[in-house]
C-alpha cells in the first residue's frame, strides 16, 4: 500500500487542524465499545453518530460557558465489534466514513482481536487506517498516543495490565517530545480495569499528560490518580448510557463532559466530568504543516 493511500483517512484531519489556531483550543468527541454485531447490524450506533453530528453549537452548562465547537475528530477506545467479522468491519467503516461528519480514530479492544478465536480482520483495518496498531498523531498543539495492549483471554478476567510493549511505546513516544507538550494517551482498558495503573503513571513520568482515555466498561467515569486524569468513554451499545463524551483542551483549561443524546441533556456530575486547569497548547504551537506524525508500534 502506498504512503498516500495509507494516510488518506487522515487527510480531513489535516485540513481541520490546519485552519484553527492553537489558542482557540482543541475539541474532540469520544466514544468506545460500539459492538457492531457479527451480522453487521449497527443500528444502535446511528443515534450516537447523529448526536455527534449535531452537537456543534450546543450550549455548555452555565458553569462551563460557551458552545461546543466542531470537533477535529472522534476518538474510539476499542471494541468496535462484538467479534471481528468482515460484515461488522465493513458496516463500521461505512458509518464512520459516510454518516459521521468528522474524521475518526480508533484502537483495538479485546473483542476486536477475536477473543479465543483470533482474527486479524480488525487488526488489518486499523493498520491500514493508522499505520500500525499503536500510533501517534498531533493536532492543534496536542500530541496523541494511541496504545494497543494485547488482552489475555485465557485469564477470564476483564481487569488486566497494560502490556510492557505498550508501555515501552508510550515511554519512547513521550521521550521524543519537547518539554511541556500537552499529551493525551488512549488505551482500551479504563482506569478501573488497569491492574498496573501505577506502572502506567510511572511510564508517563514528568510528561505533560493532560488526559488518559479508556473504554471497556461501557460508561462515563472520571478518575484523578496520582495527579493523572483518567477518563472512561461511554458506549453506544444497548446496555450503554446513551452518552458521547465531549472534550475541550484549551491553553489553560480541560473540560470533559458526557452528553446524553437519549435525554438531550448534559450529564454534569463530578464523577464523570473534568473541569480543571492544565498546561495546554501554547499560542503559536501549531506548525505550518500540522500533519500527524505516525509512529509504528508493536503489532
């Protein structure tokens, strides 16, 4: 596959990121655990996608102020499929490229690799879209590290460690950054599912990680642990909460809040939101060529 084709899915992100100044901040939407059925049935995703398409311009709660900006992209924290059939992959690909109005990034979840019946259908799809299973990109002065951590289905336990290979990729990615660069890290496992969260925090070290995204447990949740903010993204699956996460990263403030599209209201509770001071992207931090830098990781 040519380099141009490999990164074609990122072209819209380049355009979006290139026309907004760093001091305007970065808005993106988050979801996880879409669980498209093996038959390709994904009708439960449509309300969430339509909600994200219509969210720009929505007024934030008064204590936050302002309105939701158009997101640079939508990030998914894995379990795109119930199990990775070609029908499930094709349906999801069509939804995020034709119905969703914004670029999409995804990582693999434990369901996406096939569990005890391994399949490379989703692994190949992620690699074609993003270059490798673990990858990085930059947008509006913020560096994103997307981690693939292999899940051990033989443990029969949803709570597991982030693997050494993923932590090594994280360390190497952070070590290359200029000091103070704001970073968002993403993995499939959420805070409650990480059995080695101290190792994760130690891998972050002194880097300016403003947020760690996760999924896996299907509902919104916010945790502050050893000064690191962990944000659990909601699922649009039928047993999910009917929410999508809205994240805004400004020069000095992080806002993350779920929007309930079933009830058409914000979920404004401390246990699921962040509104915190941060060291965000500095004015003028966006280069003339804001192209995502894809870094191959363990596959």
